[in-house]
């Protein structure tokens, strides 16, 4: 029943998303017919998803028994037969009716509900297939045979292949959520697996002398290797062969920059800090054991996660392939994200210095770690975080000196400053509440003393660090307000483009004019390729208007419209 619960858990958020999409479409399109179609599609694809999953569960259990699974329980067999006998025919029937409705009305294939169904089903099948393959490979490496995992891999793999093919053939440009989410699943699995596999191998080589370096021992090397194999295969299929070639839209950059660049660097800095802290504690602090084997027990794992994070950061940074002389918004996002990560690390280190200082000045029992180790932890985070922040913030400052107006007007910079104020403000408020609560609690209990001050040390550290971050960036914000900003782009309020495909065209027009932009592809393939220069020149003559731009062999036809009233 665990799989059923998992599927239900996936169906609930999918249903919520579909309801939101339906509400937006009803509001945008209007009319009872559009609303009725939306409601019908919502329940149709939600039911189809549930039936497909139920049928796959039943077929998996049944195939596992045919392959030699030892499960012969009556309740499990009853569920298998019910899911197979009921789920498979109903799923096939509803799928057949869906295909017929799409052939009768091609607009059905463009419905958001169908795109959501293909994406959710393909990703669900991908995850279950990866789990089945991982278990199958791990047990094969140990010399074991698992018919249940083989059945899972076969049934759910076939289901994934079917929906992968449909999504690539039907969704085309609209299939980016499927590709990027699948890439994320493969990337996360691969990074964690390579770190665990490398860490376990280093632990055996460095700490155990290599005596236990045998696949299938208690070190779980077989499991880690199998996880890496399936994760790398999923990432290669989704990212290397598909998602990496997508247009560099906002969604694509949101995957590469915050996830790939930011996530990889954050993982590397965090794991590297843990490793450096262990070294400093062994040399200058209070070790965690009498022997190096006990003290550095977690060091190989920290080293492997740091290396995996660095590789992920380096790869996604190189994917951007930004020219150093060209300051694009993507480059700004990269620099501000890395700068924010370094700043948060530096602020955390400064707060921990205050914590260590209070611990050394007040009596009390160290329940977690010693004062010396706390101070060494603060020094470690400062050593790692400050250089990263300073390097990238200096580059940002240099760009601001060269072109102040462009840098200050950047939405990335404004978002960075506002986000820092928000995070620092929330942290300061929470820390202040905690500190005041501890103070009054001890005063009202008649226990106010230096121990009260010691109990407040973490809240004080957070409060001081947040105040320092807010003060510095408040000064930066005030300096930015003194810069004269360029005028906002003047253009139409909305533009509906009708013509050929244009990867990235919508984002280009949106940035240049500030208008709401939508692109419809002509079914007759009679439209020539878009010329961004010609299109922008035509749009400049219609400020504040709502336009329909039709591209055909004779050129562009710009038609002002009044919109819906």
C-alpha cells in the first residue's frame, strides 16, 4: 500500500495545479463553454493518471509473480488481481477515448491539462523505474536475483518510454517543465550517489587500509554504484540530449543558475567547511575521539560531497559560456547568487564568533561542543565564506563603477537587495523574540544571571549578524537611489504574435518593450522566420496599445485591438 499512498500524494498537488490552471484559463477565455471543457479535461486527465498508475501497479505485481517472486499472500494477490483486471481495461478504454477526442479536435492536444498529465505521468514513471533499476542492479552486484525489481523496471520503464515519446512529439516547445524536472531528478540523484560512493571508497582506502574494499560489503558500495548508474542515465537522457538544447529562457536559467550553480557551490562550501573544521579541531581544538580514525570518521564523506558540489558548480557555470566582456542578466544572476551564498556563510561565521565569545565569558555546561570548537567552526566558515563573497561582490562593484545606471536598474540587483533585507529582517525578528523570551522567562522565575546571557547567545549572534548585513546593504541601497535610472521601455501593453516558431522571441520582446507577449504558431507553416529588429521597429510605433502581429510572406501586419471588455 506504500506505492498507492505515494501515488495519491502525487495526485493531490497535481490536482491543485490543474485547478489553478483551469481557473486562469476560465478567467482569460471566459464563457461557459470554455469552463465546461476545462472541468471535463481536469477530471479526464486526473482519472487517466490514476488509472494508469493503478494498472501499472497491478501489472508490476503480476509480472513479478510470473518471474518468480515469492510473495503469495492472499491480500496482496487480491489487490494485484483487482488492479490488473479493473485498472488495465479502464485505463486502455479511457486512453483510447482520449486519442479519439484528440484526433477529432486537435485543440485538445494544446490543453494545459494534457500537458500536465504527460509531465506528471512521465516523471512518476521515471522515479519508480529508477528505484526498480537501482534495487535490481544493486542486488545483481551482490549476486542476488530480485524478480520484483525486474518487474518494476520493465513495466514502469515501458510506461515512461511511452509518455516520454508522447511528450516529445506532442508538447514540443511546451515540454520544458518535463525536461527540466527530469534533469533535476537525474542531477540530484547523481550528485548524491557519486558523493556517497566516493566517500565510502575513501573511508575504506584511507581509514580501513582497503581491507574491506569488496563490492557488496556493509559499506553499501553496490547500492551507491547502482544509484549512480541510474541517476547518470536519467540525467544524460533528460539534460544532455534534450534540456541542454532548449532556448535559454527564464525557466532554463532558473534551473542552471539557482539549482546547478548555486546548489553546487552551496554544497561544496558546506561540505568543505565541515572538512576544514575537522582538521582545525584535530590540530587546535578538542578532538572527537582519541584516535585519528574516530575523529576523521566523517571526513571522507565531507570531502566527497565538497568535490561533487564543485564539479556540479563548475559544469553548470561552463554551460552558460558567458563572454567575460559581455555583462548579461544571466551573468548578473550568477554573480549575485554566489555573492549571496558567500555573504550568508560569512554572516553565519560572524554570528558564531559572538556565540563563542559569550560562551567563554559566561559559566555553563557545553552540551553540544566545546567553546574552542565553536570558535574554530566560526573561523572555518569565515575563511570559506568571506573570500567567496568578497571576490564576487568586488566584480559586481567594478561593473557598477563602469556602468552605474545599467547595474542599478538591473532587476537582479534589486531582487538581491530586497531579498537580503527580507531574510535579515525575518532572522532579526525571530532572534529578538527568542532573546526577549529567554530574558523574561528567567527574570520572572527569579533566575536572572549570567547563565541567562549565555542561553541567549545564539539569538544574540543571529541578531548582530542580521543587523550588520542590513546596515551595510542599506547603505548600498541608498547609494543606488542616487543614480539616475534610464527610462522604462515604452511599447505596447500586450502583443499577440502569430507566425513561425521563435525560441526566446517572447522574452526578447518582453524585455525590450515591457509588454505582455504570447506567441501562436501558424498551422499552415506559411510564415517566414521572425526578424527581431523588424519586429521591434514595428512595435515602437504603438505605445500603450494592444496588438496582434501577423507574420506572412508579405511581411508583418500589425493590428491594434481593444481586447476584451
